[in-house]
């Protein structure tokens, strides 16, 4: 999966994030026997997967962050009709992928990174609840 993702030619950042998010759904199903279905309930499933990934001694942090963070970001982006952009993380010095929803910038890859490195206090449910409170009603999907 990783080789396929890293060798693919993506037209833009959004296409790359979509590709990684779809791969996360496949990896969740095939490797973890879990279903990621882009519903709010899948946030808890993703959090459970990250606990297992975090316990793996041979994990590749950069790849895992890209894979699972893309899924989290796509879930939020599609729910709120946002867009992907490269922007500087507050306090950082490099540009990272962010989801822009009506002027609010969210950093799902950084959240997954913190979940994998800091543990339980960085749970995804709290992050997702904060996002939904801040952004309000989801966008209307035609």
C-alpha cells in the first residue's frame, strides 16, 4: 500500500489527501478489521486504530500520520465543504497540510501525530467535538 501511495502522481494536494484517505479505509478493513465510513462514529474507530498503531514497534511515524491524518482531514473536509491547503502550523517553521473551512484552519495530520506521540490526552473524539462545535452545522450536500 505504502509503495503504491508514494509512487502515485497526484494532480494536487486534495487529490493526494483523498488517495491516502481511501487507502486508510482499505488498511483499516484489511489490517485492523475495522470500518471507516466517514461518519462521526468512525472517529472513535480511528482512535482505536491509532492506539494499536502507536503500540507497534515497527511503525513508520511519517507514513502513519499521512495515512490516518488524511482520513481524518477528508472526513472533516467533506462534511464541511472545506479545502486542503499547505500552510504554516502555528508556532512552526514549515508548511503542512491543513483543511480550510470558512476561514478556520484545521490540522488533522498534526492531531494524528500528537495522538501517536503523546497518547490518550490527545484523543480524537475531543478534537472532533471541538471542531463540530466551532464549525456548527455541516455543509448541505446535494
